[in-house]
C-alpha cells in the first residue's frame, strides 16, 4: 500500500517540488530560518503536491491505460481502486493545507490551495485540449519556491518572483525534451502535448532553446536584486551556457539522443543552480527589494523571527 501510495503521489516529482520550496524558504529567511516554520513549509508543500498528483492520476486513469509509460501505475492496473485514490488525494491535499495553515501563514496556505486547484481543475483537463497546457503546468511548478519565500517572510518580494520565474522558464525545455521522447505515447493517450502535434519538432526545438537561453538573464536577476552574490552570478551563467548549448543541439538535431541529453541536463541544472544560490545567498536583512505584495497581517509571529 505504501508503495502504491508513493507511486500515485509521484514521490520523486514531489521531492523536486519540496526542494524548490525549501530553497525559496532559505533564501527568504536569509540565514535566519525557523526550524518549526521550515519544517511546516516542507511537510505542507510535500503533502499538497502529493495530493494534487494523486487527484491528477485519478482524473486520467482511462488515458493512462493507453500509454506504455503509465499503464502499469496503480490505478490502471487496479491495484488501487478509484474511490480509494480519490480519498487519498483529497485527504493528503487537505492535510498539506492544514500543516501550512498551522505552521506558516495565510499567504503560503493560499498559494498552495491555488496551485492544487489550478493543477487539478485547469491543467489536467487542458492536457487533452491544447498544447498550452504546458504553460499552465509551468505556472503550477513556479509557485512552490514562492511559497517557501512567503513562509519565511509573509510576503512576495522581488526574490520570490525571480525564483518563480526561474522555475517557470526551466520547466519548458525540461518538459518539451521529455514530451519529445514520449510523443508517440502522448498521442496514444490523447494528450495534446506540443511534440505530439508538432510532427517535425521545429516549434518544439525552437521553444526549448529560447526558454533555455532565457534562464541566463533570469538567474542573473537574483544577484542584481541582491538575493545572491557575484559568485552565483558567474557560476549560474557558466552552468546556464552549457544548458543553452544542449538546447541548441536539440534545436538543430531533434533526435531522441539530443532530447534525452537535454532532459537529463535539465534534471542536473536545477539542483545545481538552486544549490549555488543557497551557497552564495546574501544574508543581510536590509537588502533593498521592490515593493512587496499581499503582506501577511503578522508575518513576524508566523515565522518566529
């Protein structure tokens, strides 16, 4: 049962979501984290992501049966009943929201609720209607680091928006490379992913390259905003240039080999860049940022600072 639950929850994907949320928390806390708030942010984010993923699979059970890469999942094989999966998904999502509400603040909880609803009620049905579903999915993936920042500060400062931008942009080449590898399988399942309808892959390759290149100025913006220092600025550009190079290779040669290299590089790129950001973050509490939005009524009490 535990194994089936973790597979339904897409635990490995959830771990990546938790990582981005935790980095957002550390950067927002600027060297002065609260153990309780940080733990609540991590656990609440994980449960929220798990719940949304379970409900996503509950919705797509029939289409997952058609796809080679998903037909052995717990729901298509019948190892888990549909009603039980729905219960697991709802209870897990609610538990995540409760943990965030008790341990962080209303802004973080509200962001989590918004992502769950967007992922399940908008992104999931759009997957069979338009390739633009990838953009909506990227919005969902961009919010967790912003949640972490909000948990630490009770606000969405400039750094939070930049982190969200990095995650949003990174997801496009990451997912397009994966979708290109499984384009026939997505078409078999009836999903309107761009590579499934872009037969020659010209638009797929162009967008993957453009978004990979866009990561260079967006990561640099973290240093410009004072969230990270000069070492991160240099290192992020070096790592980003290598990623762009693989995006260029995929643009010129849309083979399975080049797509796989780009996908694997994207998996490596994100934790490396996030780790560099934490290692070189600016610990000063008085770093100048742009106007904050949606302030929490009592952020200091919520974060324990």
